[in-house]
């Protein structure tokens, strides 16, 4: 997983392969219900079932992001093939069939520190090797590293066969100190 060709595919080809050109299934009513519940520090877990990356990442979720504000400009931080990305909640939703908002069961000070830490990773490159560490990051690792000392209680078992500890979006879903607040699949 460290060849230049592999990294090129992961950053410049695979993210753009979709099995349909139609939009994701998340629409306005669901978006507004989700946005109403969103708070800084929340963890966003998503999946777009029409993307190739969803087939390559096992589990119920293929992506993770963090809410860092509700200012309409820089609301979420995420690691994508474009490296550290500042985006809006809408940007996350428009590329998702399902969004689950998870809230940390931590003190407000711990949440504020995590938001600050997450912002400090601006400029970080995407980690195509999926190695834990802060030199470069992948999506769920951004969340894990922002909430320092594994304060989320995430399981780092090797569920995907990398042969080393790994934190996946689904692993975040099962973290001891994250509670689901709202799931787009349950909104009528």
C-alpha cells in the first residue's frame, strides 16, 4: 500500500468512481432534521452506497467527519482524497445516502479541546497507508486524533486485515463514549 501507483489511484481515480450518476438519497427534509441536531464536536458517520470506496471499506459507514461550527462556511472538517478539507454540513450530506450524528459523552471542555485540535490539523495530507499517527491522516483517524488519548473509547482492532491497529468509521460508531443522536435512515 505504499507504491506511488496505489497512492495515485487512491487519491485521483477511486474517489470518482460511482455506479450511478444520480444523486444520493438524502434530501432536504432529512438534511434539515439532521442540521437542527448538529453541534460542534459531533462526529458524522456517512455512507454513499453508489461509490466504489464504499465497497472497499467494510462496515456500515465508509466516511467520518467532525462538526467544528455551525457558521455556514466551515462547519465540518474531514480527510478526503483532497487532504484536510474544510466544508459545510451540506457538502457532507450531498455525498451521502445515510448520515448518523454521534455525540461524545464527554465534558464540554474535552469537546472544545477536540474541536481546537481538529482545526490544528489543517494542512495535513491524506494517509493512503492507513497508519495511525499524526504525520498524515485518514477520515476516521482525524476524529480519533482530535479526541486525544482515545477518550472516545474506540476499538482499534484490525477489522480490515491491515495487520496493524486501525480505526474505521464503523469502529467510531461502536466507540464507548459516542452516542447516536440522529440517523437519516430513521427520519420519515
